[in-house]
C-alpha cells in the first residue's frame, strides 16, 4: 500500500526542500510540473531553474511532466519514492478543462501510483493559494488539493521554513 504525504504552503516557504528530506534520495524520483507559463501567471521568476539546480545538486533523478503525460510518466517510475512538485501545477494545466475531466485525471493519477509496484511513498508538494487570483480560481485549485489532503496519510504545512504537522 502506498503511503501518501502532502507538503503544502505558499511560494518560497521551503516546501520542496522539506519534502526532499522525507525520502531517501537514491531511491526517489521527482516529476516536476513547473513551466515558464505557470511562473509568468503566478508572477514567479527563476523558481523553475532553481528547483532544477537544487534537484541535480543532490542527485535526485527526475523529469518534467505534463497533464497529458503524467500517467505514463508515473507508470515508468522505478523508484520507491515519488515526489510530484508541484501538485497544484496540474491545476494550472487543467484550468481550461471541464471539472469532470480534472476529477478523472486525479483518479487516474492515484490509480497509476497504486498500480506501480515500485512506489511505496508518494509526496505531493502543493501550493496553498495565490493572493491575487479570483475566487473561482481558488475553487478549481481546491479540487486538486481536496483530493490530495483527503487521501493523505500525513499533511504538513510549511510556514517560513518550519514544518507544522496537520494530519494525523
């Protein structure tokens, strides 16, 4: 049975760095959902490049994934630990898609993780909120985060580099 962990917080709070401390790096694989468009929309500059440099510096294997390829990418993982950085990045990729399609994709992602014989722990790194987006946008992001939080065995909130255990 796969153990699910969610690490969440606002931009720049240290959630990605902390999430990497929860796994053994040689037995881990990271799927990154970042894109230059997402960084532009969320008014971030340099975050994607910094995350790639940080991952490479510690020897963590990984690759970029997309909404349409994430299932195949999960099926190809041959590591005990899977990190998805950033889970809420999939929300951006599904923004213009109907809610039902996003829900199906979430189910497909969990099914792919559960079916993968190698993955024992999945860590979802996700954002909390974006202060200048309209409410309807939060509602769409909440669709992704609600599922992650509900299915998580552990939920950790990052506040200014300090992990706060929320669940269990």
